């Protein structure tokens, strides 16, 4: 069993409109946009990152806004819901806030003993705010969201699968332990993780397979401390039979990817070097940052990107 993985690093989804996406995460949820860059494989598309003040691993929601992308279709073989952690007793604040801002899909429920407020993003993305007692992480105070109510980071995410067996085994190999189960749901967590250490599996044997599009998760990334730990994880996964990519430099972290038995794309990302490597921490996410190979084409790329007004 691996010991290097500490929980989630980031979750990357797809959107239809960059301005709408930025407004929702910064002005509605009160997160900080910590990086405005481009999709390294499609530089005519933004890659936008939102999180806490520093973009701490375990807090960062990221998006590829494709202007003409079709809507997603929910189903099996995907990340079902992304969970954000908030302070115990603050769901009333969030219900009032999201209702006032006309956010859709609001519903209150309790799962595995945790109170949660479900809501939908601009592209019908599936999210929950979950009250987590004892989470010492500090959220970003902005847009009328105070320190007490601020989103602290991820609590975790759910996977929606036709058959949980092989993925259950994979999570165990990655250091997750099963801590609860109820009906079609199983909960896994990493003891002593980074606060974003919960993964739920929902088994839906009769569900159609999901279709990716606006509002769906492209991949889910797990955090390791550094490149040495990442190489250890890569070797272990390959020795187990997984097809893992070479290490890819994403400027703000190094990444490897592999497809899980249930169809979900997993990434293992390093905590280093962080989002302040190319801009001052006081001004994260303000200027358009490009990988060095695209810098000579800045004017052309900027002309293809929809301007974002803050």
C-alpha cells in the first residue's frame, strides 16, 4: 500500500464560458482565482485555477472553458460530485447566499453523518458544501464571504461507477481505507491526510455511461509532496499493471496520468513548486501566464481568448 498520497490536489472540469465560470467561483463562492493560464495542449483555451489564498493543494478547482463545447450527460464512469469543506454551522449562511444569487440545484441532506448543501454550477456541475468539524484550514475572505464562512478547500469527491470492485482495490493500494458504507455508497479516506482526503464510490450498475462536456470533471488529481514521491508512486502503479504517462511539467506542479478501471482519469500531482513561481503571491491570477514555449505567440493567443473582466 502506498503512503505518499495525501488526498486531493485539484479537480479539473470543463465549462462553456470563461467569464461566467470566473464570476461564479470568485464572486459567488468567494474563492481566489490563483492562476489564469492556458490549456497546455490547446493554448486557445484558458486554464483557470481557483482556491484559497495560495492555491494550496487540496483547495484548487480548475477549468478548461471551451466556448463551443456541448453540455455533459451524467452517468457512470465519472466523478459524480465535488465536495467543498466549510465550518460547522455555516450551511445556513450558504443556503441564504446561494438562494439570493439564484444558484440552481439547491438541496439539503445528510450523508455519512455530515450535513451538506448540494448545488449546481453554471454548467450544471455537481457540488456540495459539507460541514466539517475540526478542519483548521483557512479559506479566502472575499466577495462578502468572511473567514468564518469561507470554503476551506475540498473535503473530497464521489465517483459514479457501474462496478466498484477494481476501483475499491485501487484506492486501497493508493492508501485509502474504507471507513463507512450505506446502500449503494462506500466511503474511503486517507488517515492523517491533507483535509481533502475523502473519496466516495456510488455504484450504479444500470446507469448509462457519462458523456463528457460542459459541467463534467475531466480528471481528478491526487497530491504527493514532491517529484521523488511521485516517481515512487508511478513505479508502483506501473508494477501493478497500470499504463501511466511519463512525468509532465505543468509549470505549477508535475503530473502523471492513468485511466482507472471504472473509466475515471486519475492524476498524481506534486505539491511543488506552487502557483507563486511566476508571479507575486499578492497578485496571483491577475495576469495571463503562458508556458515558455507559447510566450513567443502571446499576441496571437491573447487574441483568441475571451477577455475576462474582474
